[in-house]
């Protein structure tokens, strides 16, 4: 018999503020990755892959102007890039298959639309 356990955290105000800040940074990274893919394709006609964007993450974390990203785990930032990649994959798969349910072109997330962080390891 498989048992599951769900734990609902009740963070204090300081933790909520930190998590909201991290959500905002991940949203900004998502939007920048989306913009980078759009501009690269518009300028050169070549698409950027997830792997290419993920290799730029260490440079982003080391940049003195973007020091806030150094406080976020790499896997959380990788998940933001993975979301961009999944959105494009769904869009192009639906274009190829001509299915009735169309996934629209990936859009920018405004404040409050990016609602979750993914911590893959503890």
C-alpha cells in the first residue's frame, strides 16, 4: 500500500516576502528568456534551445548587476527556463498536429501570473 503525505507550510511574513521576491525574479527570467528567443529568431532565423539558455545561468548568477539571482537555487532558475521551452514545444506541436485545442504563442507573464516555484531537491 502506497501512502502519501501532504504538508501545508504556514510561512511567516519574512518568508512570504522572500518567496514573493524569488517569484518575481523567476518571472523576470522567464520573460527575458522569452524575449531572447524572439529576438534571436527575428535577427538570425535560428531558434535557441533550452540547453543554450541554461548554460548562461552561471554567468547571470555571477554578474554583479544581477546579484539577486545568486541567492536562488540553480534548479529553480532552470525550471523557469524549462517553462519557456515547454511553452514553445506545446505551441509548435499543436501547429504540426492541427489539433482543435490550440496552444497559443507563449506570452509574457505579468506580476501575479507566475505563481509557483519548483524545488526539485531538498
